[in-house]
C-alpha cells in the first residue's frame, strides 16, 4: 500500500495547494452538495450552464464534470459546447451518466456525450454502465436494480471501446482504462441512504483528475478518498442526515497521511 | 387507534419492501430535501422534468408528485404530459399547489392541473387550498397568511367538486375525500422554521399513496408519519438546522411499531 | 457601539414582527440555503423566476434579491422585469453579482442590471466589485483570487457612479453610499469553507433593507448579523457542515440584544 498510498496522498496535497477550478454542468438535485464537496476536498467549484458562457468558463478549469441527472436537450447542448472546449485545451472531462438506462433520452444523451467528446473518466453505478456498454443492467429512476454480471470485463471492454477510464461503483469499485484494472474497497453502506452520493464521488474524482493525469489513478484516488471519509464519518451517524454532516466534515478534515494509510486500492490485473 | 395504527404501520413496511419509485416534477428549492425524504422513508426518488422523457419515466413510478413551486410554463407542460401518462396507467398523482393564490400564474396553473388531470391527492396549506377552492385565503409568497374559515367544509367541498382527496395542513391537518373526514394531530412547530417542510410532507404522502390505494388513508398516513418524526426530532433541536438533521434521521429510523403507537389520526365524521 | 447597536437591534426586531417577503431570483446552488436563511432571520422567502409572474410576485415583497449565479439570458430578462416593477414601487433591490469578472456573460449581465435598474445595494467579493467598477480584480469561477487594491476608494467611487450602496465583503467588510463609509469586522473563517455564504449574506442584507430605508445601515446590519452568527456558531464547528448547521441555528436564535452587543461596525469617514 505504501507506494500507492503516497501517490494519492500527494495528489490530495496538490489539490489543496493548487485549488483547481472544477466546472460542473450538473443536476439541480445535487448542485449544493457537489459544490460543497468540491470546496471541502480543497478545490474551487463553479456551476455554469449557459451556452453563452460555458466555453469561456471551462477554459479556466482544472476539470469539467458533466452530469445530466436532470437533463433537458438544451443543457446537453451546453455540455457539448463546454466539452469541445475542454477537449481542445486538454482539460479532463468526468462524465456521470445519471439514470442512463432509465429512459431513452438519458441513454441516448449519455451515449452522445461519450461519442462526441473525449471523456477522461466515466463513473456510474452498475446499471448505468451496463446500459451504456450494452451489457444489460436495469435502472429504476437513478438506482441500479440489476447490474452487470462481470463488472471487470464490462469496465475493461467499455474503456477500450471508448478510449476512456470506466469506474463502476458498488461494494467494491472497479476501475479500468482498458488494460489495467483497480479495485477500491473503501466506502460505507450509509452512503446509500443519501441522494447524490454517486454524484459527490464523481466530483471527488474530478478534483483528483485536475492534478493527476493518470486518470485510472485519479479515479481510484477520488473513490478511495470519498469512501474513506464515509468510513470515518459512519462512527458519528445517528441516521442519514447526521451521517451526511459528518461525511462533509470528514472530507474537509481528512489528511493526506490518513488517506495514505486508509486507502484500500488493489491491483486486479 | 390500534386498527388504524396497524394499517398505516403495514403501509410503511410495504414502502420499505417494495421501494416504489416516486417521480417528482418539483421546485428547485426542495429537490435535494424531497429526494432525501423519499429515500429515508424507504422509497426511491427520481427528479425528471424534460418533456422528452417524463412520460417514459413516470411509467416506472409508483406515484407522481407535481409541485409547481418554481414554475414556468414549460415545466407545467411537462407536468401535464407526465400526468396524462400517470392517469392512463392508474399511477396516483399528488399535487402540491405551492403559492396558489400568490400570483395569477400559480393559481391558474394549479387549477389547470386539477382540471386536466385526475389528481389522487391535493395537499396544501390553508391559503393555497382556499385559493383553489374559491373559498378565499391569502398567500404571501408561499406562506398562508389568512386561511379558510372552515377547513372541514372546504376540504370536503373541494374534494367532492374535483373528485380527489384534499389535505389541508396546519396545526390539525384536515383530510377529506368528499365524504369521510380525517384529522391528523401529529407535527411540531419546528417544522415552520424550515423551508420546504410542506413539500416534504407531500413527498411522504406520495410514498404512502404508492402502496395504499385508499388515498384518504394514504394522505393521513403520510402526514402522521412525517408529523411523528418531527415530534421525535424536536427533542434534539437546538435550532432549525439541527432540527432538520434530526428530522431526516428520524424519518429513516422510524419503525412501523412507533408509527402504529404514535400516529394521532381521528375520524371527524 | 450603543447607538449603532440599538439601531440595528431594533431593525432585527422589526424583521421578526413584520415578516417581510423577500423575493429571490437567484441561483440553483443556494436556493434552499437562502430560503432557510430568510426564514431563520425572521422574514418570508419566495423563489420565483417566470417572466409571467415576477412582476406580480415582487409587488408583495419587502425586498428583491437578484443573484445571477447560474444565469442564463432568459433569467436575466426576468430579473429586469421584476426589477422595473420593484423600482416603480420603491421596493429595494439587492444585487449579488456572482462571478462578475469570470466570463463576459456574467460581467455584462451584471452591468446591465446595474444600468437599467435602480439598485439599492450591491454586495460582492473584492474581485466581483473590482470587475464591475473597472478597478481590476480577478475571479476564478465565483471566487475572488485577486481583489481591488483600495476597497474603500473603490466602494465609494462605484457607489457614487451608480448611485447605490456598495458592500465589498472580506475580512473587514467595506460599505459605502458614495459619501459615508462603514467597516464591519464580524465574521469567521469557517464561512469560506461553505458554498453560498456570500449569497446568504446578501439575503441577510435584503431582510434588513426591507425594514431599514437607510441602505448603508441595512447593509452593515445584515453583514454584522450574519458575521456575528458565524462567530457564535464557530464554537460548535467540527468541520464545514457542522458549522453550517450551527450557523443556521444561530441566525434563528440570535437576539436583538446579542446583536446590539456583538456587532462590530466602525465609521471609517
């Protein structure tokens, strides 16, 4: 663990020194939470969706989050405008395909973002990634009710096909760039009792992607950091809302040393 | 209380077993809170408003919440599309007429939803229901500043006229299907210190309506459950925000047995 | 302090007696928080942005908040419609120019609101006010990364040019109506760890502007009240989220006597 641990601990330190701007075009449900998570981990958030400004805004950013969780066609257009500019400037894009598989609009919009843009990292639950990969998976609203059978194979195949990094979050998170595969075993079941914790983990990944250009490692670091904060917060939980307060406090208070020691990342190939 | 208590306790158990999807087309202010309340009571939330997907999304749902609290004409159109599909599939619609009476747009949009759709339950404060029923009532922003004189008569008359269940929330909640009238005496004054607690109670009603097809009882159960959680949470309140944390924790922690014992529902006719 | 203290303490009492409606046309990130802050200080919030209703809604209001933090051209048009009606009725407008300086759309939209409307108070960080005044200032997303050199001179000059009150928030808040200059030394560094605390302070100012027609004093009172609540809340902070819970509780619990005693307002000219 020590070499890996040092690497992601150093990335956390870099986030706090460089304070990269994380430009989000995201859903209405989580905007406040993901802005706060961005701040707590040490980066700067901005939420901006107007077609008239997204290209200019993303030019200042260290990473771009595209999260069509309450999508409309106009917002998807803004995502494409921002994404093209991000690609031109080599700014990493992290895609959170919320609800892919639940409706045709969601599945097709996410596939279009994957096709038209160079996406650095896609993070979704097993049902969402299954819907995008054609490997099956059933999504009820935004919840995965039936995931893919073999997440390692699906993550690797989709990553290879789309030339991206794919992260499937679950009890063990599976991350692949098409060749390498990592597993992250941090996390806590309290996370499932709050809305938007998937979106928050995507924001954490984006903060790491802004300072760590090996996106496989950025994704693993973001998920380990978020999951570890959840583990530490769980001790103070009396229910979902007190857990969320403790989680946000803990993201802020987490030291690089704690992260180096507590991250549970395994190389699976 | 015991027969009533058993009935609503069983409904709460069914929510947690079946995890019905509650599709919300709701206002920006409360989206995060009502998504969380949906999860905490045991159901699954989805927020989706695009005209292109609402019909498909609602088809998977156990109930549909229409809450035009930050309405615009385009969102009202999406509500109508989703509502028509819900009606066709016999999925209950719960309407929260936020701010009816405050502006012409709000009053007319809510009346249109009531006219064009078969609404299972309408829940509003006294001023809002007064505005919809023509019985008077004054609304300042989204707050009832002067309610109806005789809530029982107004609820019963509006329920009969619109063939729906009407719930007027206040110190004693009054619920009628046009014939029967129930009163719910659960609740706590801390609820008034937070925004969106009316919207949250509507979400609770929708979760119960997804498993209990006698909508008079679904409305009473949702309000009793929410009000009881507030009573239990009040002990931990140091102010509005710590109350809200305790309320959300308590909704999650509330057992069917506690609900059976603590619900204060009275038959008024 | 005693005369000043009595004056702003009396204003806080008036908010709680009169419960003025504060109409917000604001950004998606903070809607829930600023609605809650409005309630906690003692006023009534409403969020409404539809061009079809903003003129009618603002007519009932004690103050109008314009906060283009997640702006689009259509929302700016609604702000202009509401603002013109507010001006006609002599209802004070408080402008929060979120992200002015970060993109052309933000800078120009805020300048247009300043030009086309009579704004009672503008509150921004040093970078945002710098961008509006032409005095420089650099904004990264919504964060001031390089402020104006001489905030007193800039606040006074912009206030004079625009015939408004300008409040530049920072370690010491600087407020000027073009002649008089006040400094407010309340506040706590925990405020910087949460998103939207600037927006919350604008809402506090608007609540005071609804009852205190000397807008220089309304701005100082709002900032002192918010900053004092933050100081008192800081004792309970274990991190940003527990601080926010304590802050909201404290705004609600703050008495006029505490405000009279704890406000740190200095006359700088």
